[in-house]
């Protein structure tokens, strides 16, 4: 594979860092402040998009900032999997920035300058993770994201926000320092490198028991992936403003978690090595448990954002399961689900925020009949639900189709049952919301007076993401092609 040396990965990371001082200086002029945010978001997306043709032609892009130790550097490498994730996060930053303007101004939220600053820092860290060439670089940006999102989670600065913020840091930072850091040190001691490789670099280093221990430390240590029992930070973080919830649960934080787990399985241990030890099945079982239990818990949640949060926990483990299947179709489905779930779930969170801005309602039981009053929002909610459930004509169907094929390819029939059962549970906790929103008698409706749709800045972004969710069913490119290229690289053309 050809390697091109270019500063573009560093520039993509740097853009949202450099815009922070300008956002601060423009704090008394909101229109200019938001202009800087949009400018940086668009610039970041264009830089990321400019690298896509290079990757689609089978090359990789590298840029080394500094060499730290022998076999260890602070370094970027853009491959098909990394550019897929960066493309999703950078494109959705533009949409989420627009939504943030409508939401934050609509509710007259305080500290909006601080909010946009840390939002920019979070996206810088996210793209840094996507383009990391080794575990050291990935770990540094992972931690940067943890601290950049903390002020967003605790934005309201009340007792509930502070309590949730402490839990957020305890799980996210505590697990990475307590589990990932020691595992990295042992890995470097055994191998002399932390550089990601197509089939990993751990083969032949350590006993099966040690390999299993390291694998579990990495998988549970990257707690942003929401794998049970290291998941409760995620529903607790729902105290944040809804655009933050969308950022956390669709774009940045949780996807960084599963991206890291994916990198560990494929780039550190390697699919062949894990398959030879039978360790893929161990991760499959852990992911399957999370999928089913999270889906069952979601059924009992009345708070809309909490139901979406537990849904996210289950959906994240779809991606982990795809990696753990160690089969070409499973890997493809897992990578593809990062993109498909992102557009579907961010639509659902945008809808939840729009409902709150327009009505002040947070609980599902208070939303009976809302579809007749906010038809655009609830139609988008229906589309987002279809995508997350995995039904046509939405992109989520494509990624789940590949995951199902992956279970058959890996001869994992129990995992097939888990996927199908989970999809039924997804339908059980989403479709009744839509049904009660549109199909109820005037007596059952809780909205006697007409409720207007949310402001355009809230409404247009959710229309865009819902539309894209449908388009991805008919045209899943370039995400599907990038996932296939990434899997070909990992499996050596399988």
C-alpha cells in the first residue's frame, strides 16, 4: 500500500483548536461567534473530505509530529477506517452547530461562549482519535476528549449536573487510567511498539491468559464504548443540553469508544491471532449481554432522552460485536454501523430537543398526540427510529444486514438470534412513541392548543439528518466503500 506524507491530518485536528481564541474574543457578538464555529466546522470537513479520494485509491496518509521513544511516536495515519469516522464526525459537526444555535438561543441558555469553545475542542479530539497511528496518540486524544466534554456535561452547573459530571469523569477517566494505561505499558514492554498494524503486533507475545487479560483491560478501559457494567455514565450524562447529548451519543464520545475497541481488536491483537485463541467469542458474549440488557432497560424508560441513551448503549455493542465476529462481513457491518447509527441517532436526539424547545416536555407519557402538532419533527423521529431499528428505507438496514451476514459467516448462530431479538426490542421501544404521537383520539391527546414546531435552526438540522438517513439506504457510499477497503486491508484482501 502506498504511503503519502502530508500535513493535512494535523491541519484537520488543528482547525477546531485554533478557532477557540476567536470564539472567546467574539463572545459579546453572538453572530460573529457562531460564524467562527461554522467556519471552522466547514473548513474541517473540507480538509477531511480532501483526503477521501486518496484513501479510495488505496493509499494512506501519514504525518509524524514527534518521536517519543524507540518504536513510539506522536503520529497520525489516515486509513479507510479512520477517514470513515472522521468524515462522519466532521460532517455532523456542521449540522450540530446549526442545531446548537437554535437550541441554545431558543432556551436563552447561559455560558454559550464556553459551550461553543468546548464543542470545538471535542471535535478536535475526535478527529485526533480517528487519525491516530498508534495507541499512544489515540490515548492522548481520548483523554483530551474526556476533559473537553466534561464542561459540556455539567453545563447547567446545578447539583444534578455536578453529580453526573463526577460520575462521568469517574467512569471515563478512571477506567482509562486504571485499565488502558497499564495495558499499554505491558503491551509496549512485551512488543517494543504501539504502532497499529493490519494484523496486530501481539501475536507470539505472552501466554493466552495474559493476552485475554490485556484484551479485557482494553475493552472495558475504553468505557466510552458503554459496555456493561461500565455504562452508567451515559444515561447520567443526559443532564447536558440536547445538542451535547447528540454529540455524546451519536458523533463524538461513544463512537470514539467503539472506534478504540475496534482498533484494539484489529490493529493491536489482530483478527487471526484472536481467532486462533478463540477470544473473539469472549467479546461477542460481553457485547451480546450489553445489547439485550440495554434494550430491555430502554423499554422501561419514560424520559425520552434516557430511552435514547439506553438505546445507544445497545447499539454501540452492535459495533463491538461486528469487530468481535472477526469475519469480513461482520467487520464491514461494525464499521458501517458507526456512520448509519450516527445519522439515525442524532436525528432522534435533535427531535427530542426540538420537542423540549417547543413544548417543555421531556417524558414520553406527556407526548401523546404531539405528532398532529409537530408533524415535521415526529416524521423525522419516525425515520430516525427506522434507521436505528434497522428497517428499510433507512441506512441502518444496510449496516445491520452486514452484521447479520457476519454472524452467518462466522458460524455464530447465537449472535444472529441476539441481533434479531434486539431489533425487535428496538421496534418495541420506538414505534409506540410514533404511534401514540400520530394515532390517538382528541380525548387522548395532551395538546389541546396548537404547539408550533421548534425554531428553524432546530428544525432544519433534523430534517437534513433524517433525509441523509434515507439517502444512505439507496446510496451508502462512500461509507460502504471505505469500510470494505478497511476490511480488505485488515484481512489482506479477503
